[in-house]
C-alpha cells in the first residue's frame, strides 16, 4: 500500500511539473497514511494557507480510489512538516479555548477551519483525559464558515 501511494504521488507531482526532492510514506493506522513531500521551494507546494497541498491531497485520493483503494483509507499529504505545525497550532488554540470555556462556563466558537482541522479539534478534545469530561464539541456554520463550538458540560 505504501509503495502504491508513493508511486502515485510521485507520478502526480511529475505530471503537475512540481519540483520535489523526496517522498516518504508512513503508515499511521490500518486506514491512515501520512505522505511527507520534501521540496526546496516548499512554499510553492504549500500554496496560500495550504490550498495547493490540499488540492494535491484531493487529487491523490481520487487517483488512489480509481486504483481500487478503499474510500475509507485516508492519506494526509504534508510538505516539509507544514501540516504537522498547523495541527499543533490548532490543538494549542483548542486547548486554550477549552480552558476558557470551562472557567467561564461559556460556549466558545473557534475560527472557521477546513474539515480536516475541525476533525483534529473534535478528536483531540474528545480523547484528551484533561478535557473529555469537561467539554463537548460540535461543528457550526455552513460551507467555508464552518467552525468548532466548544461547549462546557
């Protein structure tokens, strides 16, 4: 599976004429893989607020589905650790806001974010020993304005 993902991603990058120095695939769970692209000009691959890397991830998923990979299989594409840094930043924000929600007993709505980062927030707070008994989360809003609401119990 890792080899198929790597070869498909490399072919996609070559077709798009995107320069890269390497691709590494790591299996995180039975249905989740992490694809790390290394590049000299990573900002070109990342794009404005990660839009280019998001588009590459979407294209990769479509190509893999065409090759018969189960649609439940998730492949996260990252460039030089950009997405990992974004995840850490979103988690820190969610933790700060969860603390405030608990202390103030008020609902807090985080800034709008894409589905991937909303899921990161939901999963982190739901599985965290520190927060799982004190807050619940839900997504609110529509389209580009969807955000996570943190609700104290």
